[in-house]
């Protein structure tokens, strides 16, 4: 059985023994000597290339809805870095297709049933899957499990948790998560602010979204292209009276990377923006 097979040949041709319990996809760590390609901590912007095994896993988890059957099948996989890559690539592909249930099943197996070492990326993917389905309590439980496992949360962790709370209208919890982030020496970044603003907009609270943008400016956080895209979308959701306040002016638009946004849309907002 693969679970008792602990012997392999290293790159120098020598026999080695490894402990399955200590297998981990740490950044720059791999049996194959290849760096961890998702070393940024999350998967946005990644378009996976699936191996034949990954394709089989993907097709299976898309069809099978019984968690026990999925986990039993995953139990037959060898605990190797190749398997880890395949599982993460499958989860990323499912995320691109917005198939949240199979993502949850894969991440639950990795974190709670397999002998892989816990990894913050899996926790983040699981928080995201729960948040997308408005299961904020499960997202919250996953965050607490992450802390209990002594994993270090990332800005993605808090961005996803805040977005999940906003989607359920739990603004006090979202603010608490925003404050809690500083305990881990993670100053709020554009990623977290963007998630906060986006979550508030989708929750139908544009006024609060404007306040969070003002906080971003006051904290000296550098807005990203996504920040300004959100502002343009926000402009269409609130009255000109709100945007006529001192919170917004044309100087906010001057910092937009024009090559990355549709010029005609920015021009439309510019023409209606108060001086």
C-alpha cells in the first residue's frame, strides 16, 4: 500500500525515507525540486494546466455528490507533491467555474482527513467556498481552525472572511475581522480594502463602501486598479449628492492607471464627477 511506502530516490540517486505526516507544500519546497508555483498565498490570476490524473479527479468530483465517496476515492491517492499539485489545480479550476461544493470537499479532505500538513491556501480556498455560498458560520469555523492549527493567516484570509461577512449583512463581524488582522502584523492592504468595498456594494450598502474608501485614503494605503474599478461601479449606484461630498473629487481619478481601464468609461465618470 502507498501509505507504507516511504522510500524514494533523491536527485543524487540515493535512497531516502520520508515521513508522510510531514509532507507539505511549503513555498519553494518540492520532492521534484521545483518551487511552489502558488507561493503568493492564493490563486487569483492562476490558470491551471491539469495533468491526466488531475483531469480524472476533476471529472469525478464534478459528478460525485456524496462526501464519503469523494473522500474514499481521495484516500487512494499517494501522498506526494504531485498529488498536492493535482488537487490544488483541480480546486483552482473548480473555482474558475464557480463550483463551490466540490472545492469544499477537496479542501476538507486535505485539511481534516489526509496526512498532508495543513496549509493556509487550503484554508483560504475553503473560506472562499463557504463565503460564496453565504455559509458565514462555516467560514468563521474554518478561520478558527486555521488559527488552532498554528497557520499564519494572510491578507487573502481576511479579505475572504470580510467578504463572506458582508455578503450576509454582518458588518460588525466584518469590521471585527478587519481589526483582528492587525494582531498578525498585517496592515490593511488594497486587497483587503477592495474585498471590503466589493462586499459592501454587493450587500447593498454603498454609503458604507464610500466610508471604507475614505479610510483607505486616510490610512495612506495605495489604491490598486481594482480599487478604482470598484469606485467607477460604485459611482453608478449612488446619487450625485453623495459623490459631491468632499470624499471624492476629480483628483481621485487622476491616479487611475489609464492603460488598464476602459478609457471611455473613465471619461464618462470624469464628465459627471464634481470638481
